[in-house]
C-alpha cells in the first residue's frame, strides 16, 4: 500500500470555545492581512479551526455571494462539533453548519460542495437525535448526498456520507429497520446494504486516498462485515499517516483503539 503523504485540506473533507485538538498549544497570532477567506484557509492549514471559522464568517458577512466561504464555514463548524462534547455549543455549531450549507446551495444549486456540506452537517446532527428525528434526517442525508453525486459522481465527501448512511442503517437491527420502513415513513431504509456501504467508502478512498477519515470509516465497515485483515490494513495505514486535518489526531486514536479490538 502506498505510504500516506501530506496534502492541503479541501472542502470535500469530513465540513465559540475552541475545542478542536491541535489548537490548544498553537501560537495566538494569525496570518497577517488579506481577504478573510484566504486568512481562514491559512488558519485551517495550521489546524486552528476555531480561528478559521471566525474568518470564514467574516468573509460571509463581507459580501452577498461568498459560496466557497459558506462551504468552508460549514465544513469547519462540523470539524469543531466533532471534537466538542454534547451540549448547547455542539448543537449550535451543527445548526450553523447546516445554515451555511443551505445558504451555499441557494447560491449555487448546481455545484456539489453545498449539497455535500448539508449532508455532512445533518449526518452529524442525526448521530445525537432520537429515532423519529433520525428518520427525518436520514431522508435529508440521502437526498443531499445524491444531489452532490448527481453533479459529481466522484465527489469523495459525498461518497463517504452516502456510504455511512448505508452503514448506519445496516447497524440498526432488522426489526427496527422494517418498523421504520413500514410505519415511520422511511422507505429508503429498505435500500440499505453492507455491500453498497463498502463500495462507496472504497470509492471515497480511491478518489481521496490520503484523507484519514475515509479509511477510518472504511475500516469500520470491513470489521463489521468480518474482514478483520482488511480493516487492519486500513488501521496500519492510518498509524503511519501524517496529521493534516483538524481532527486527524482523534481519528488516529480511534483507529489505534479499534485495531486492538480486532
């Protein structure tokens, strides 16, 4: 397997108080001057997502059609929410991520990144939701990820989100899936499959091979399907990978913990 190499993050990655790892010991200084979105990009590369989000929000406020800044703000708010404990701050970050994504879609409905940003934000919201809200969110995730893939069939982030949609539905027991499909308005649940989950995550890795989170979730699916050797190959790759994106150190710890349980 090819050794992982560093690369600049993009808005296809898995988009208040600074709770993100890798930011607590960084110097307080910011890159000097320039357009706030550009400054935000520099801060994001320094793995300082809270400061980056503030700059992206400043860019959004500076003009009415800042599509890229909206997508990046959504991405970065989700990054921060992933590292935050459950509570109002996390909920606020995810709500803002969804709002930014919906604003991006309104600006450029025929571009994939806004749809992907919406699917990712709502996907994170679904993890903490009750059963009825999860079903409602599942429909949004399905529609948004498919909208992104209809525009760009190789979009790594959208492939990832849709693959995890299949995986999360399959992780629900079959009785609950049948009940949701028949009585709670979730007909799509009948389309979920492990084979599709694996296919989509493998495609995500193929199109964005150096992003840790794609391989982490692929390994989880392989493990759930009984392919311990395949999962271990992904975890071994992650152990060698450089930390690039804001939450990569979290993903590396998760991979190490899961590898011990294989």
